[in-house]
């Protein structure tokens, strides 16, 4: 299979690389993290001006119609720079749900605003007891004369406290773990009855626990057919996992490069420690983990549009397993090779390790996806 980039993709890759290197250095990131919202509105406008926010969105709705490879390139750059802006939450998951399940009116009213950088979204799906199971939805939406009333709790909603609108999963029928009966709703974060507890996660991003107490939404807030949202949720989530895999590869590559540079400059016994064969072997192992992860990330991206959904599930879950395990191995080795400095906040290595650790658990850890891979192979 040919993985070489066409001219437009290569230019996108180079543009994003320059942006991360020149305008989003480690010290700049630390200053951005300290802002009240945990990200920079100025950087968000820059991403919009560069066309990155509209990259995967349909051309008919203000986007550029980019495919899986373009998304991989963007997420790889985000991983290399440890970018904290809500690209994944807003563009990949939030706008992805609108593009997948929304009506033409909903797409036209929301997606151009996302591409222009004026609207932030968050996908509020996970719940305290869901344990990565996409069909585990206890939040309820009861139909009434004015639309629907939502009641429930969503946990660890990435950038939920910064989003203008929430894409919320709620059960309109069925038991708590049925795949049927799940619906999607667009809810204003400021709506009456919505309570948000915002906090910083260990990797420097933001998340929120959100409570919905008798939240009234109109019938126009429903995304897609009532009770039939599960397939769309699974497809967009698999795209999100593939995007996370690309981000993790970028983080591993950057961490490997920094570690090798440290081995070249750190002196011990009158010579750089990179001359010691045992440490060279560790660095090679780290590179192998990153290359294996890159191959699996490409495979996941190429299988996203497979005709058989089981093929998509197997490729995506296999990539998540590989990248979860490789991310842990690369992080641990990098910290050990840096010595005591590797765990301090003053060194970038610890921040890459924290982000890779969180990505292992985001949208399902390695153990969960190993079970999913087996189930997809057995036809379950």
C-alpha cells in the first residue's frame, strides 16, 4: 500500500509542523494552560484562519472536505505540540456527530460556525458507570408537548466546561445497555438545569462532569431519528479513536526525538550517555514502538470507511491496543533515560508521558479494545 503524501497533504503537514515549532513551543503551552479556560482563543482563531478547524467538514457546510489522511496529519501535529485547544472535542467528535447524524438545517447552522472558530462543541456521552460501553446510557429523555426533558449525569466530558453547545446522548426507550433507544440532542451549555463541574485533567486538558436536571429542549434539538443514534455514535467514535491514535504517534515521535537529543548531550564518565550500548538499545526499542504504532494508525484510518463494520471495528481496536501499550512503553523508557528530571513539570518529557497515559484510557483502554477486537472477529 502506498503511504506517500500528495502535494496538498505534504503542504498541510509542513504548515502544521511550522506552526507547532514556531508558535506553540513548550513554554507557550504552559502559559496557555494557565489561562482561565485552559486554552487560547487567539490560537483557536489562528487554527480557523489556517483552515484546520474546517479540514474534515463537508465543503457544502463551510469545510474543506478533507479525508482520513488529512485528519491524521492534523492530529499528528497536535500530538507533537501537545496542543491543548479543543480540536478533538469540537471538530472530531462534536462536529463529527453533527455531520453524521444532523439534518441539513442543523449542519448548515452549526458546521460553518465550527469551521470559523466561533462555536465550540463537546460530546457528552460517557457516564459514571458506563465503563467504555457505548450502549451504556442511563440518561433519559422524556417526550412532552414542548419537545424533550433530559435527566442524567455525564462524566469526564472533554472540554465540556468550555463548549457553547453539548451533543448529548440520552435514552428515549429501552433498557440501560440496549443499542436501540439511544438518541442524540443538541443542548446549550447555559440551558436551565445544566450544571457543569469543570476541572483540569492530569495531561493539562480540561474536562467536566455535567448534570442534566429536567432540562427542556425543543423537538428541533433531536439529531437524527429518535432512538436510532447508536450506529452514528459508533462510527464517529471509531473515527475519534483513529484520530487519537494519530495524535499518540505524534507525541511518541516528539518524545523519542527529545530523548535522543538528551542522550547526545547528557555527560557521564566524561562522555555522552548516548554512547552506552544499553541506552542505545532502549532508544531503538522506543523507535520501534513508534513505527509499529504509526503503521497501526494508518491501518485504522484506511479501514474507517470499510463496507463491513466488523472490519472497521477490528482495525480501530487493534490500533488502540497497540498504541496504548506502545505509548506506555515509550513514556516509561523516556522518563528512565532522562533520569530524575524526567518526572518534573519543568521538562516536556513528563507532559508527553501524561498525555500518552490519558490517551490510553480515552475512548476505551487496551484491555477493552482487545475484548472488542475478539468480539468483532467472532461476529459478535
